[in-house]
């Protein structure tokens, strides 16, 4: 017997009161989602317009809290010492399912929802180039639909929306997890905007970042250079040593940086300079080791330039630990629903923006398709990674952008502000909703996913955050 038939049988046998609904899987899928569609599409576009940076998402967080409170959820605000982090819960007993929602934007990627690059008329330099406006809105959309189903069917189950700020370099989820807010959760589900549809068992790189500040002595660069000690020299010496270090690190590693402060005038020896580093590798212990080597390079640079150096760990994320029990179930639900279809206006937009892409990874038309299930790895990082080592966690991606669009691009911002992005968000809400129903109606999914997690953790696993015991860097996006 195929999975679709067994799912209908499971839903039908669960309660005589929901037999009518179980006989039509399409009704179960579309009715609660369609009912809330206009409302949550409006939420997504409002957050797209707000485009607030990590830990500064006051309007975005407030909007989502308001919508979920109006839907009958209890709200716990300011969790883990983060003003924009919150948990919305509907408690009907039974297993506890958490669904993640992000809503932070990226700096310097302001863009209108048109298929050519422009920032005219926008008051903000920020943009939702990773689609977190869709992420937050579609996840909230799903938990409301799931609550409707739990109430209507009488199914025991508790659904939580985790409003998680500052995914982009702020590790918001790590602080929430560190403070124990996921300790009683049975399963976590999430999704992410993309240019295609997939539910791979995908691992990622772990990541640790830090800001290195050098202090020197200012002086006139022409008339008294011998009296100065350049903090910028310290930064440049550090960068040179780290770049030489690249020859002697594991090939899976990634190290990248930007100089965030370098002085203001060429004729003044800079007394303060700062460089911001990311260090990545699939294994968390290797990231820690590489980061300490970067610290040594900074210390050596300070010694050689007669400056002083301090550093601050900004964030740290574990590698994603895939849970195939959940991924296979999610992949089946995504495959049953299918991909995204464009109307003529959307096709025209897609064709125009496709011409602006450099070496697109996917072809137009692939938004209709579901990528075959596979075990894969991405060299990016996410703070979802820590959760995957603590709670069975499953995720997927839907085509919210024109196929081939890279994340963190103006093209992603543009597509995310159109009906193309909204169609991908609706598909995500449907997949989350149907996957939640499977979990609540089949205790074996929870049991098997927990067994898999325990096996993959290993007997000696003990969680420690890569970011240590530091407080959330609530001002890390502010220019000081």
C-alpha cells in the first residue's frame, strides 16, 4: 500500500468526526491554508517593506506576535534576553511540535520588486535577500492552520511558533536553545526560501565569528609618522598571516573577513581599526581550533606593529545534523504537493530577471519540479544547526525566487517581494501543515526520529555553544 493511502487511513481511523475531511486529502491540505492566505501574504509583504536587521526587528516581531495572539496563541515575549525573540503557543496536550520563524534582513541590499537593479525611492539600505520575511510569515501561517486542525479534529497536540531573530550572523536560536526553551520539544520543523524545491538530508558547515579590534597611536602621517602606531597596520598584518594560513588548513574550511574600521583620513595614522572574521568547517571542534589560530595571527600582528588587540566572539553555529526519519517524510509531503506554477506575468518577470544572473544554477521551469531526495552538504551555516543536535529537526526549501537566483542577492530581494515569493511561501505553509499532521497522528515518527538523533549524537555528546557564555550581541548590526 502506498504512503498516500496509508495516510488517509490513518487520518480516517483517528476520529469518526474527521472522516469526511480525511477522505479528501486535498481538502485537508488547502482549506485552512486558503482561509488565511490573504492575511499572511500581507504579513509577508509588510515585513519585506520593514527590512529590519538582526535584533532590531521590532516591527516585524510585533506584527507576527499580534497576528498569532489574535489567532488564539499565548505569547511569551523577550525570551533569552532578546527583545524581538518570542514564543507563541497553542497547548492542546499531546506531543510538542516547534516551528521556526525568522524575520531579519541583510544590510546593503535594498531593492524594489522589479527585474532590474535599483534602489531608487527606498528609505532603507536593508533588504530581505535571504527571504526571511517569507520564512516568518509562512511559518506563522502554518501554525495557525495546524491549530485550526487540532481544534476541529480534537487531536491532542501542542504547536509552538518560535520567533527567532538575527539568523544572519547573530545566532538568535543558539541563545534561545542555551536557555532551555527547546528542552521539552519533541520535534522541530523549519523551511527556507530558495530558487528550487527540495527536502534533502542536508548538512552544513559549523561557523564561528569574531571582531578583532586593534588600538594604536594617532599622529600626522607626513610630519610625525615615527610618533604613530597604526591600528590599520595591525589589521593588515593579521589579514596577511591568515591568508598565508589558508595553505595549511583542511580543504573543507572557509575563512572570510571584512575590514569594518580602517581610519578616516590618509594623513592621520589610524589609532583604531577593526576586522570581522568568519571561520567555517563541517566539524565544530575544527572550527574552534581554526578560530584559535586566527586569534594567534591577531596577537602576532599586534606584537609586530606595536599595537594592542582585543577580540569579541560574535556568534557560533553548529553544523546541521540531518534527521532522515523526518526528511523522508517531509520529502514525500513536498512531492505530493508539487512545485510552483507561474502565470504569464510571472513568467515575463522571471525571464527578465534570469538574464541578470551569472551562471544560474537552475533553469527556468524547474520551479515546477521537486528535486530527488539525496544526502547532501552545503558550505553555508545556520543557527538551526545547534537545534538539530538537541531536538529531532527537519526542514526543506521552496522556490520563492526565480530559478538559479543565489541567496543574498538583489534578485532574491526582488522576487521575494512579488507573487513568485508568495507562491513559494504558500507551498511552504502547506508542507509544514501536512507534515505536522503526520507527526501528531503517527507517534512512530517521533519515536524513530529521537532514536536516530541519539544514535547520531554518539554516547559522548555533550552540548556546548560555540559562542560560549556571552550575552546576545543586540547591537551587532549598529554602526558605531
